């Protein structure tokens, strides 16, 4: 990976604010790069040690340059991707958070204290997994990867900006889409803040 000829080109696109213009002109490819560099699927279900890195629990890359400390709107290119390709970026955020949080919940250590929450929107029944770690993730209220916190912060800031300019019906449609597609309460907590 480190000796790949394009590694040094791709890394700043995903980590440096100065490269946000690339996200604005090639959103689709930046999101593909993000998934390629950030997501590290687990090969098998395993029991985690208490001292293991939380990134591993979420199937996230655990390399230093992708830790995104401190969590912030500007740590990842997600906010700029949202501004250019809202729907494509929503789908990326939903897919990425759903699969990384599923990895987290699949670990033996994190499978306890999980609740299924059921609700409906427009006669569509929704079931989401919930615990306090997921609910507080976008605020950094617990131990969760700074990468996921930064993605959720970008989503919150973007949605707050949209709430100022959209009429009520369009905003509800937007938020409903996210609620329906989210499989856990991390996204729902962001929406509750809007």
C-alpha cells in the first residue's frame, strides 16, 4: 500500500483541507477513494482485546494519517462532497456508517447493551440498532473513531445549512430519506439535532 505509486497522491485528497477542490470536481472518485482507504473489512468475526484499537472494531484503517484527530468538519472531504453531490454523498455516508457500525456491533465486546428501536415514517416501519455510543458519536461524547465523528459532524453542519434554506416539506423529505436508510442511531442522532 505505502509503495503504491498513487498512495502519496491519494492520501492528501482524504486528509488535507487544501485539497478540497478535488472533492468538488471529482466527488464520485473521492468517495471511492475514501471507501478504499478508510474501510478495512474484517476477514472473520473475532473476540477483541480491551486494549485493541477502536478503529479495528469498526473495520477502519488504523494508520496514523487517517486518525483525523481532533474530529472536525474539515478533517475529511465529506462536507465538500455533500455540497456538490448531495445524494451520492448521502448514500456514501449511509453505506459507510452502516457497515462500519455493523462491524463494531458484531464484536463480542460491543454486542451487549444494544437495543432495537422501532418507529415508522410515512407508514414505513424502521428498525435501528441503538446504544449510547452510537447516539453520542457525532458529538464525540464517547470513544469512537475520529473519522466517523468527523463524517457525522460534516453531515450535521450540511443539514443545518440546508434547514435554513429549504422549505419544511423538502427538509422533511431529505431527513426522512436518511432515517429510512440508516440501520443504526448514529445518523438518527444527527437528524434529531436539526
